[in-house]
């Protein structure tokens, strides 16, 4: 199981400093927030040899031909280290903030990938569908990056199985990976599990604070559905919180469940969390 760190972007200086702290993990990821820094451009500032990924970029505001060009450009600039993570986001954000109709997200994502993937491979795409009419090709000399999609519901997981390299899933626990995600994706799919980790001797206090801070997660139907499917009462149940041995145990559980990439975000001190998580990952090595 590969270990990735989910970097937030407050300032360019802090972004690069946090990436330097996480220099020994397998991959670095960041996400596209509405009204926030551009995730793809942010990744161009990172050197090194690690895999770089987006977790995730919303599809509705970006035409697939535009995103394909951006992804291939980033792939070329980083020497083939880029993984593109995309997802439909949420109606309250896409319609509420951007005024974009949030129509049939699973069908939209499927058609988006039907245009995006061949463009990434350098093919000429001539497509007339429900959402897109395209007649174009790209001439960027770069290998196509892997594509993961944010998939939590059954229909989105079918799209991931059929047209993507795997899924990026958040607000989940190990049982969700083994009992729900892996069986629906099939052999060879990447399962990137996004988790937040607090290295602490007061896990109850951390969860209480976390529950207040991330109460808004319950307002998103896709997140609410996966929490209920997993038997979680709220996002705080997915927080990995405790001393080192507890964090190491949970890393092992995710690995045993079939997680291929653990994308870890710190809830607390980043340096301490990176040290503990990388030590836990080393324990997985034969």
C-alpha cells in the first residue's frame, strides 16, 4: 500500500514547506476547492520524484477537452508523475455557487470520461452526446496520466470500473474498502482512501472537536449515504485518532482491506503525523 499526503494550500510558501516535510512518502495530493487555489497549477510548483495527484478536480466547471490539455501539460512538466483525480462534486456547490445545473452526475461523469480518456491518449475525439459535442484532438507530447474518480455510490463505482483506473473515496473506514469498494471495482483497480489522522493521547477529545468542525459533511447526500452504509454516525467516526500504535493498527487494517493508496490528511501537527504514518507503512513491508 502506497502512502500519500493530502496537502492543503493556504500560501505558496506553506504549500511547498508542507511538501518538503512529506518528502519521504510515495505521493503528494491536493484538491480543487470552490473559490480556492488552482490544484493543477499548485502541483507544478513541486519538484522531486514523487507521484503528484489531484483529489479531486470537479468536472462540471471544466470542459473535458480543457482538462485533458491541462492534465497532459502537467504530466509533461512533472516528467510523467501526475495522476488525475476528478469528480462531479456536489449540487450545493456546482449549482449553488456556480449556477451550473447538476444533472445526472453519474451519466455526466461517464460521458466526461468517454471524451477525456481518448483525448489523453492522443486520439481524435468526435463525440455528440447528452452533455458534450466534441470534434478535436490534442498534440501535447506526454503519456496519458492515470485517472481516478471520486466514486461512492453504486452507479459511480460502475463508471470507475468501466472507464477509470480506480476510485478516490473519502469518509470511509476499512470495512467499506473490503466489503463495498473492492468487490465493485474488480481486479487491478486502484482504491485510494482519503483519511484524516490525529496522533493524540486524547482521541475522544479529538473526535469531539472534529465532529463540530466537520458537521457540514452530513449535509452532502453522497457523503451522508456512505457514512450510513458504513454504520458511521458522522464524519468523526472515520477519523483515525490515537497514539502511535492505534494509528499503525488502522494503517494495517486499510492495507489488509485492499486499499492501494492511503491518502492521509493531518488533523494536527503535519510533521508528527508524517513520522508516525511512514513508520506504520514500513511495518507493512515484508
